[in-house]
C-alpha cells in the first residue's frame, strides 16, 4: 500500500487537474476565474499604484510623524475591540448556554440587536447624549474617554460583540460538552472548568469572532473620523483626499491590506477548526454550570450591556431628538436607494456564491478551492480601499471600452459606471460575497449528494434537479445569506460615499452629510429610519437561523 | 413550501426595489447639470431650485467630504461632472493643478469677483467667503481684541477648544499663518496652541461653542456662519443657548486682518453640459443667487453690492486678510505636515 502511494498521488493530482480542464468544467473554471479577476482588480490596481509612486522623502515624514501614531491607535482599537467583544460576546454566549436565566429567547434577540445599528450611528448617539449633559459630573471625562483609541475600541467591541456571540453560540450548540460533565465528576471547581475546559474549547470560535471584529475595525472610516481618532485607514484616506498623494495613500493601504488578510486567514483557520467539531448529542440533558443562583443572574450583565450602551441609549437619544420633527429632505428616496442597493447586492452575492460553490461541488479540485478562497477574500478589504481600487481601474476600463467601441466609448462608460449605482454595487458585491458564501456553503454541506444522484438516476436533467431539489432544500440558507448581505449593504458607508453617482443618496450617506455639517438633529430621524430598515431583516435572519 | 413562498415574496420585493433604484434619476428629456460638491445637497437645494426656475435646468448633485477631484480625474473623459463646488480654496487650486478644470473668463465674473478671490486664468472663482473667528466666553474672557498669535500665550493654558487640526478649516488657517509669519514661527505657534488645549481636538465648530457654555474651555476657533446657524436653529433650540454663551472676536482686526476662506466653483474640463455649466457659473454670481446663498448658508457674499445677512452683520465689520487666497493655499501640505509633526490631534 505504501509503495502505491506516490503513484496514487500522481494520479490523483492528474485527475484533479483533468477535472478542471475537462471540457464540461472549463466553463465553470472560466466563471470562477472571472469572479476572482473582478475581486482582485481593485487590489492589484492599488498595489501597482503603490509601487509606481514610491517616494523616500514622503516615507521619512510618514515614519516620523504619521505612522507611529496611526499604527498605535489602530493596534489599541483592535486590542480593546477584541477584548470587549470577547468579554460580552463570549460571556453572553456562555451565559445563555450554561446558566439558568429567565427570558432566554428575548436575551438572544437583545444580544444580536446591536447589529441593527452601525457603530458610527451608535457613536453619534452617545456623543449627542454626553454633549447634551456635559454639566453632569463625569460626562466630560466619559466624552474624552470615548474620543480616545481606548474608547473607540470599546465602542467597536460592544457594537460588534454579536459576531463573537453568534460564532460562540453556534459552536457551543455543535460541540460535545460531555467533557464538562466529566470534569465535574472528577470534582473540579467551576472557575477551574471555565479556565481549563470551557475557554480552550471556545478558542476557535473566539478567534473567528475577533477576526471579524478586526476586519470591521480596519474597514471603518465613519466612527473613527467622528470620534477624532486617526487610524491607518483614515491616514491613507487623508493622504489621498487632503494631500492628493494617491501613491502614498496606496502604500499605507498595503499595510492595512496585509493586516486585513492576516485577520482573514485567522478567521478561515478558525472556521476550519469549527468544522471539525464532534456533533453534540441532541438528546443530552442541557448542561448547567454549578454556580450560586445569584451568580447565574449576574451573567445577564454581558447579555444586556452591549444592547443598552450601543443600541437602546442611542435609540433613545435619536427618538428624543426626532420628536416632533419632520424627516429631512430626500429621506424617502434615500430609503428606497438603500433598500434597492441591499436587494441588488444580496441577489448578486447569493447568485455568485451559489454558482461558485456549485462549481466546486461538481468539479472539486484545489484550483477551484483556491479560486473560491480568492473570490471571497474581499470581506477582509476595507470598503474605502475597494472603492479607491475601483476608481483606479476606471481609466483602464474606459480605454479598453474606447478601443473596442470608439464611437460610444465615453457615453457607455458614463452611463454604466459613473452615472448609475453599478460601481457601488460592484464594490459591495466584492466586499460581501463571502458573507453570502458562509451560510450557503453550510447549507450545501448539509445536503446529501444521494438525493441528486437519485434524481439523475430517475432521468432528471441537472437544471431540473437544481430547480426541484437543490434550490428548495437550500432556500433557507440562501434566504439567510441574502438577508445578511442586505443588512450589511444597507449599513455600508465608506465605499458608497466614495462611489455613489449623482442623486443617489443612501441613508448612511444622508446621515454622514448631516453630521458633516454638524446638524445632528437632522441626522437623528434618518438614523431612526436606518434602524427601522435593519430591524426586520435582522429579525428574519434570526428566525431562519433558529429554524435551522 | 413556506420557504418557497417566502423566497418568491423576497424575489418580488427585490425585483421591484432593484428596478426602482436602477431607474435613471433624471428625465432623459430634461435639461440637466451635474455638480460635484463638498457642500451637502440639503444646503444647496434652494439655490438649485432657483436656478431651475430661472433656466429650466435641473441640477444633479454628488456630495462627498473628500476626494472629488481625484474621482473626476480618474473618471476622465467619461466624467459626468459639469461643475465642481468646494468649501475650501485648496481643493479648487488642486483641481486646476491636476488639470480637471477649464477656464471661463466671463466679463461679469471678472467684474464682480475681486481678483484676490478668483483664479487669474479663470479656472475657478469664489462664490462666497467665511471668516475663521475666535469664539470667547462672554463671562470669562474680558479681552475684546485678540490675534491668532495670542492663542499660543501661556495665559490661555487649558482654556482652548478646537476641532481636528487636519480639518480643512484649520489647515487653511495654519496655511495663512505660514504665509504670513513663516514656517518656523507657525510651528512654534501651533505647538503653543496645542499646549493650551483644554481637551483633545474633536467635534465640529458648534461643539466648541457648546464646550464654552459648559465651562470646558473659554476660547475656541470657529467659522462665522456657525454662529448664525446656532442662533437661528429652531430644530435644536438648545443651540441658541450655545450661541448666546459666546462673544465673537474678529482676530487680527487691528493688524493684517482676519483669515477668510472661500466657497468656490469651477467648470470641469470634460463637462458634458458646458453651456449649462457656464449658465450656472453666471447664475452663482448674480445678485439674486448671491442673496439666496448668503441667506441659506450665512456666508459673506462675494459681490460687494449684495448685503450681508443681518445675523452675520451683527458680528461686526469684517476686515479680511488681503493676502491672495492662492498664496495661502500653497502651504496646505506644509500645514498638514506641521499638524502631524506637533501631534496636534493626539
């Protein structure tokens, strides 16, 4: 057997490459390659721009004055966002899994609710509250704290703690927890079990959740700009926008890209570790930690703090500020644009993720897996960088189009790319395709291949089998993927702000415009509309996840 | 079954929304003009409506905080931009430098816009001006005349509030300090102001007035029109209290004059609607538009024959720094580097 191994490996590799280049799969491979090229184009454009414009004197200034502060701030924000996210996200997941807490379903919903409010909106609400009550003792100290890298990190941590909560909860439902019972049988105390068994067990879920938080932090421009904290992302943006040094901006962006891809790799590694869990015994009695009754109730705190601080309090501030006020001009149109954008990007992401995953299922090979990994790497890239990269691609696109169609070149490029929201949709599609991929991949993995095989045996065509078997069975996964992409697209600000065409305001850009001219009282009603748009979608996601 | 129905409902809603949002935003038959603007659409709406009433040309508006010049440059000949509207001279100068403007030498514009506030070649012109003022506590600051230079005096230690040093309003002021006093002196001055800050630079100009009312600091820097916006705010009446807590000092009124920046406009190089763009530029300096603009954004009209809004007029007579605005904007990058060097925002 041992002697046969190399030959077998060789054959295996050949057969895989053969599978890729088989005439029936060449089309699939081409489609995957096209998506990868589209995802990579903005990043490649940035890299080329960075390499083309290297200037040592600019870098001397950057290293002396800009980068130390921006890097330190980014590090502090990432650190405290992770710590806070872990504390409240993992804390609430453990609490709801292992403690006797009343109203468990309500608390699950409250734990996820911060996702309905973007971090920049929560920060706006809290700042408005602190400024309105500046004379109350401690308000100024709190304000100063919030406007520091530490405060910004905590804001991100609280606001994005649902990511850690969701990954930990999903993990705890799938993993075999009998080791905890075994530890109790051996007479080990609860704190020791928490430290030596539970926390190591949760490590992959925590790493995955924190990596998601980190990527969101690197993507952010709105919150840190509003709080007045300079990060690497804002430095790149400032270098481009205020000083007109696109090359230097691209070079700083490369640092952000390296960080983002590091986080993406950590998230993928964690996700891979999560997929190797032992299935939980669904008939097992729910496990409860042996704690004092009062301690059980104490565990409600991590469930409630993020909801109260980053959702309820800002919501209350916005409701008070909006009381008796009419909605600002363009709100109805901006709402329509936001929902339309959300729907459009959701459809795009779901369709392409579905096709990519289907292709890998039918022609499994390392190349297809690599293509899928590349196509879904956009989530790690901040929206500003995707937007910047797409803008850098515009001259090349224009020139190619003009070369192909000299008469209509400009008019078509203007109509398609510059005067319509298509460029915004492409940017969001690049960024959120992985958000759609994860639930659809889980759905496909749960699907037994024998069902389709049976259909083929009975004479069904692949299209018929897809329409009558695969799609109906995968519909919950596709719907939840679509809803998740929708909510992210509706909230998205950096790429939309950079690429939106004339007359195409969305709710986030409207709020940003109002805060930009310091008319917070006008931003409040629009923020309420944004939350109202996100809430039913989030509710839909939760309902679908609960059913699955 | 339930999921199939849900999926169909979702698909239907998606299809309706997508088709609605992909519908062209303007009527194809309508005469249009596209403005790339750093001033947000709500503030510009009255002006656009007046322009449409007069000429029948509807205005499409793209708002951004930064990066519009680069966007126009990268869009190249396919750019739909007809007019570029900025709230800072540096961006107009940059637009000309990177070659995205075209010259428009209209006799009326040359006549009514002072040479100090327009490009010599006709690449851009100012529409209005605004002054960078000192807000001081009515009760805690007795001085009636202050200079920008005084903000670095040790007597104001822990008493000054200001927004981010990298904000265009402050960068423009720092550039004017460089133009007037030199780079080394400005660095010493900026480090002195930094040492006098009561808190880390943050928020906007209105929040500095609020901080003065709350006793966080005694002195702040802010633009002239924010005083009027606070005084006349009926949506958030508490802002009237902020305005009432401060007195406005026109800095350097006794010597070189107060630093002013401009809101300005330029015609884009590849403007698809050039005739409309020229009509818009002419409209912007017309007495009616100047009055409307001055009343809606509370800036000083560029035309001498149009009266300043009464709320702004009560702040006092403005003696503007006579230095050509282009000489000030030439130091913007140096100003940004100084802000980083002294760690002003940290």
